[in-house]
């Protein structure tokens, strides 16, 4: 798997969950990925809300998350 880093702050490596969220919430074919904090800023939500989203997606059985 290609090492992804955050497009905004450069944090790396991104977790599978961070990559999954970018794909789910921005674009399945996203070429830029965001860490949780930068994605929260970008979407104007809190990182806690994003973490809750990850749990929801996992409960749905989404394989983009671990
Ligand atoms: Zn970042």
C-alpha cells in the first residue's frame, strides 16, 4: 500500500481510518488525503464527530475502516 500523508499538515503515515474517511466523506477517488484534525477543519466539524462517524461506518461493515 502506498504511504499517504496529510495534504494539509504533512502528518504521515495516515491510518486506514483517516484514508477511509477521506474516501467516504470527500471522494472515493480522492488523490489528496487528510488526517483526522485537518479533515475536521476542512468539513467544519469536530474530530470527535469524525471519530463517531468511523464507528458508524465500521458498524455498517465498511471495509475501508479498521
Ligand atoms: Zn493534517
